[in-house]
C-alpha cells in the first residue's frame, strides 16, 4: 500500500494542501475536513481525466493518506475548540509563545512542535478513555 503525504496549511482565506511525494495532488477548502474531501476529489479527477500511464505511482493501487499540518495552522483551526490557555495547560508552552506561533511571529523548533503534539495526543487519549 502506497502512502501519500499531504501537508495542510492555512492561508488568509482558506486551507490548502499539497502532496510532498505525489505530483499533481493539491486541494483547498474552508476547513480541514473540506481539504481532505477535496484531496480525494482531486485524486478521483486525476484517475478520470488522465490515462493510467500518467498517474503518479502512489494512486495506481491501494493508498493511504498521511495528513500533516503546520503549527500555526493547527493552532488557528483548533482555537475554535480549545483556547490558548487550554493549550498551555495541555502542552506546557505558555500562551504568549503559542500566540507567537499562531500569528507567525516566530516559528517553533522541532522540539516545541513535538511538545505540542505530545500534549495534544495525551489529552486526546485521556478523552478517549472516558465514558459519560
């Protein structure tokens, strides 16, 4: 099974995505869900409109998509669900620094990005273990 790596980024007006390893796969939408749906539409359109010999090798058989998102886009999108104060409690990174990342005043080092992801995953695991 082939893996297509898609990177999602937030621009001023919408989200867009591009593939790091599969030429010609691009998508856009007003939400992350819309970008994901548009990605599958783009792949379907490629299969419909191009001869199979011109398809990228990743879409010739079964494939899975790995979604990546940059830190500012992640913070922007999920700020509708979790405040920077909540993100601070989950990640251990202060709100001011998170705000700097969100507004692209600074770029997080890999270690900081990993810290954010680790905190979010830990929080998600805690939520998944609960029953109401």
